[in-house]
C-alpha cells in the first residue's frame, strides 16, 4: 500500500479509487495520460476492470500493490486504469483488439498500446511472475530493437478495429422480408442450444441472459408452442431455486459457475436485477406461477434496501468478496443456521439443501432449493400455508443475522443505462401486479435521472458525489428511451413520452450512420478513440442498436411516425440473416423479428376510468402492443379523434391505424386482440 495517493484519488469511480494507493503511477483515461505517452515516446499499459470483479482484486493485490512490479511499470510505461462500467467505449475497442489477437476476453483486461493508443499485445489476468516478465520484455523491447515490429503490429490491429461490425459478421445472403418459415428456423436454431435438464443454454458458466427468455415468451405468444413454454418455465424455476438467486434477501448474482445454477459468482449487478424483474413479471403474466411473483417482490425489496440511494438513483453493484473471501457474506455453515434458527434448523436445512459437510468451500453451504414448496410440504407432511409462514420467518431471521456480518463493498456510482434497466423492471413489475410501491419507486428513479443526468448538451453517463463527468453512450440513450416509453404506458403521463421523443431525436442527430442504417456507440460530438464502434450483439445487456430499433418501432406507433417505423425495419434487415443463424447472440433482435412479423396492436383508452381499465388490461401479457390513454382529450396521435363515447370509458383496438369497433370493457378489448 502506497502512503501517498496517485492521480486516481481525484476520481469518483469506486473501482479507480480502489487503486488510488497503489505504488503504480496510475492515470485515469484521458488527454493528460495520452499526451504524456507521446511526449515521452513510451508505450501505454491500459488495465480495465470494474469494482465487483474478483480477479481484478486478485491482480491488484498480487501485482499492482507490489513495489517491484510497480517500479517496472512506472519506468517503462504510462499506466492507465479504466472502469469499464464508466467507459464501455474504451473497453469495447480494446476488448475487440484482444479478440483480434486471438485471445479469449474477460476482466481484468490488460492491453499494451503505442503512444498513439494503438494496441499491439494484451491478455486478461496474469500471475505476478508472468506479469513481471511480460512488462520487462515489452518495456525493453519497445525501448530497444523491437519497437518497429511492435508498431507495425499495432498498425495492423488498428486497421482490423476500424472495420465495421456489420462488415465483419454479416452473412453474404440478404433476407427477402420476414416469413413464418424463416422464423421457425430461427427458433429451431435457438432451441438446439437449450439445456433441457437444468434450464438455460447448454453450457457453463451459466448467465441469466434475460433477453433470451423474454424472446421465448414472445415466440410462445406467436406460436403457442408448449416446448418453448416448458423450457422457459424450467429455466425460470431452476434460476429461482438455485444459489444464483439470493434465497434470503432476494436478487440475483451475475452468473453461476456450474450447469445447475448452484454456485454463483456472488457479485450482484443492477443491470441483471433490473432485467430479471421484467422477465419474472412477464412470465408471471403468462404462467401465473406464485414463485415468479415472490421473486419480483423480493428482488424489488433487495434493490430498494441495498442499491437505492436516498435521492432515488440506483447504485451499480455489490462485490462478490467480503474480507477477501468470495461469497463469505452469503454462505452458511450448519452451526450458523442452528445458532439463528434453533430447533427449526433441521427443517430449514432440508428446505435449503444444506448439510454438515457443506455444499461449497470450508464446510459452508450455498442456500438453494431442490423443488417447489408444494413438493416439500408433501414430503414433510406439512400444510402448505404453514410451511410458507415458516419460510418467511426463516428468511427474516437469517437476513437480520446476515446484516450483522461485514458487508460486501458497494459500487456506489450511478449509471444512466443501468438505472434505466431498473426503471424498466419496475414499470413491468407494476404492469403485472399493480403494486403502488413499484410505480412510486419508478417515478422517483425517473425524476432523479431527469434532474441529475439530463443536461442541455444531452445525457450524462455517470453520477457520483454531485458530479456527472462522462457524456452518455448509445446504451444510456436507448435504454432510457425504452424505460420512458414504458413509464408513459403505465402512468399515462405524457411528459415521459415527450422525453423519449426528444432523446430519440438527439440520437438520430448524433449517433446515426446513414450508410449502414445503424447507430454508433459514441456520439459525433464526443471524444474520438482509435475506432468508432457499433454494438450488434445482444449480450447480458441487449445491444444498444437492437434496443434502439425496438424504441423506433414503439415510438413510431405512439407518434404515428412512419419514418421511425421504417428505420426500425431497415435496422432489422441489416442483421436479419445473422439473427436467424446465431439467435443465441441476438435474442433482442429476434424479439423485434416477432414484433414485425405480425401487425402491432395500438390500444387507446379514453374516459373517466382510463387508469382502471389500463390496470386490468396490463395484467395480461400483451407483447407487440402499445397502449395510450387519457381521461380527457389529448394531443397525442394515438388518442386523436378517439374520444370516450356516451361519457363511458372507451377502448379502441387498432392495427395498422385501422380500428376495430370501440368497446367499453376490458374483456371485449382482449377478445379483439
């Protein structure tokens, strides 16, 4: 530990602050560091990670706190630390470079650059001895006879990075419009990847990937296929019963290292939990499983209790480690359970599949479940209601006991895009359950984002300690537009639809590439990196381009803007052949395919009980619909000329701007849908 801090001490990112006392002379990414490299003609080492990353902590402990390692880094390199969550643009460019080098990506991501920021070598985690050898040989090589070779290599990688993603990945054949046959092939190609025993896709580690299972909901609504619904329910139950889900406090970890969802990588990320709220709320609308309802309520409680700032923003994540041990906060020995639950411990241990030896490291247990409450109650000759009361009491006692433990570190920066996913999750939870608290939290968060992160120059990406320091990326704009449209649909407050429209116009002005009919990840008025990337693939967070295409489709319907709708269809066409071939990597695009395969329903509700009718209607799973409503006359295009009849609340169900007979009950409207 270095007594005097380095430059990172002035940053707001918790990840950068974790390195503020390293003996390494770290710079944050920016003009000062890049200029220094040019002036001194030194190579750059960029180390990229995030606050909740386990191996980032390990590498810091082993290498960046080591005086000998730091001396070599400081002598031969300009050293830059990047929080990938604050700067996904920088992370994207150098992760692509790593892939171009034929190396599997991950974090920490360590890349060596020329003074012009062009990459020539990289990797992920390095043990201290290997790291020291690498630093020494690159440092000497660049200062001596190998400089020209390294520079030539960097030029080649820089050229590869400048090729567009579409150019790199698009198959040769172009699709001729959407068709049911092609859609069946898309679904078949995805289904080939299913794990039909444990749920999810057939690989480990297993990530929740909410957009994959949301696509299954859409595809099932379109096809009625019981196979798709079975795979969806299997996955959702396994995730909710596994160690991936926090059985005591609600909320999900980032992924499980095994195929059975048992052993999580214990970090809890805002973006996963926001999206999983949406997934479980929608799945409840379709399947009605009380487990899904419980997951939604407990996950909202987790977000409110552990990630919400007093002002209404959501923090980014909770660390996997406590006191240097992964999962220490969440695991239990049987003795610890006994101390908290007393005589009820044997039954609770059976319920949570815990043993004396433990199912994890050092005799500890990861709490998980092997079956449903109904099955457990039958096995133990208990009335179901009595079991569920006991489980609730166990959870309360264990949560109280757990709260006395040393807590995992909190990454307390607030990111616009991730908050938008939580906002979307809350609106979807409110849609499904009409729970007033969910709307209250959603509005609090939306008002927070509007106050702190909207500026006259556009959105900001991050907020901490009263400062927003990084201009927003397409991810932030697209996810916030999506959430604002949804917030309008559950509140009928027109201001949110207008906010979505304004942000969309900004995105069209500053991010759009007319040549490829897609959007860049960075704005044309922001910092220039060595390559300007476009996000095509749906990952744990859906690609900003696929989200933007959905937004244009939905907003186009709301505002009767055919340009928006045509652009959404054009964007899908660009990647359509790829979506059919590799659907597991483009499930949010696949969802757009289902939305455009049939006409979308436009629902307008007007009259004194507009809100009550909306609530009744919203409890049903209605993919591929937009809903507008108002008690009084409204200037919104979908409500123009669609007034309440005979002073009764009236519902108009329309397709392609042609309306069915106006009706006065939700049941009649559902029949028309």
